C-alpha cells in the first residue's frame, strides 16, 4: 500500500495526468469537487498499481456526459440488430443485411463504424457457420436452412461508438449447432456476472473460458474484445482465455465488449488469403459469437448494447 496522502503529493505517474486539488472540479466533468468525485477512485487505482496490478488510464474512464452519448449510439445499434432479427430469413443474401444495416443506421443519424474502418469495405460483418468473424456480406452468400450466422453491428453517433453482435439460426438448425449457439450465449452471460468495480478482467475471461471448455468447445485466442466508446477499438484487449484475479482492474466508467468466439472444434483459425479480413476455423467446424458492450458502474455493470 502507499502511504496516506501519496496521491495528493504528486508522484502519480501511473495515472498519467496531474490530479486536481481536492476542492477543484473533478477531471471527469461531473461538476462535483474532486474530493467527493474521483479522488477515492484515483487513490485506489494508485494503490493497486503500486501492488503491480494493471489499472486503466484515465481516458478509459468515461465521464457521465460521454456515457450518455455512447448510450444514444448504442440505441441505434440495438435497434438495427432487432430489425435484422425481424428480417433475416432463408434465401436472403448477406449483402441484403449489409444494405439494411446501412440504411437504418444512417436513417437514425448514425454511421456504420465498420465502413472503411482500416479499409473494411462493408457496413457490417456477417459470419456464417465456420466463419469466425469479419465475414464479408455478399450477394453470393445466400442463407440456407440450417445455417448459423453472426451479424456484428457497430455504430458511430456524433463520434461515439457502440458495438454488439448476435447469432441468428436459419430454419432447422442441427441440435449440435444450436447447442453451440446457446452455450456461447451462456458464456457471455456468465462472463457478464463477473463484471464489477475493483474486480479483474480475468474474472470475466475465465468464467467465459471455463463454461466453453465444460462443453468441449474451444475459445479463439488471437482475436478478442476491446474497450470502446470514444474509439471503435480502445484498450484493453479483452481476452476470453484469461485467468481469474489477473489482467486489468475494472474501474467504474470503463466500457468494453464481451464477445468470445467459441469453436466446436479446434481454436485454431485462419485468415482469407485474398482479403486478409475474413476469419475461418482451421478445421472447418462451426463457430459462434455473441457480443455485448458493458459499462462498469459503481455497484456492478450496465449493458449498453447487445
Ligand atoms: N465489430 C467487430 C468487433 O466486434 C470489429 C469489426 S472490424 C471491421 O470488434 F472492420 F471488420 F468491422
Ligand atoms: Co467488438
């Protein structure tokens, strides 16, 4: 532990910024005095950092005003995925999903975040069966009876980002695939239950991994979740094969995604040689993913997008 008053004396490199005086307005813009706003949080983070724990940089702690903007962005994201749920059907080309996402997002005042992101050429990712993620919507990809498909939607509204994805089952899906989809959803739910202030990202991560393993599934290691809100992808990298009690400390105001990719077979994946985007399972077996975006609150969590 640090000596009392350590924070007030400066020497707080781990927080990356100078702290306000106790009676000054808090850096978060709440309008409250620092001493009755983030002073305790900063002190607690500094103490944990001094013990060797990874604590978030201050820019990862969203202010109340930022959270409100991100909530508005997420409302579009949720509405678009709801609409996809109503419209998705056997015989539909995934390019049609792309069109719906673009039209609805822009009609609601947003921009699809994937479009032109690092050269990504579509408004949404549609990943079918053995596609793990980043599937390109295409008029050549027609949804067939028995397919499972992930639709991954992300929105920018006034510069604020939201991100979530859902699985859709087309027609009669085999018991095997349906179970993969269900268990993956349970993984996200169990991970979510671990999200609380002053817990660890690894608590969530291990809960996800344990549940997947219990059912004989594997979890993709090299692609994960991320902080989100002011940018599409912020720190931290969110693993779903981590260990309880390790990784970043969860602090109120952090927003990140829980989006494990759960494979029926091997966790090994490969990337499409032509476009360097689309990811497939190495063994051709199915993969499922659900994604939600969660805010760490003072007493637990709030799901912002799902
Ligand atoms: N939406 C994906 C995620 O969950 C990111 C896709 S990047 C894109 O992080 F460019 F492919 F859209
Ligand atoms: Co994401």
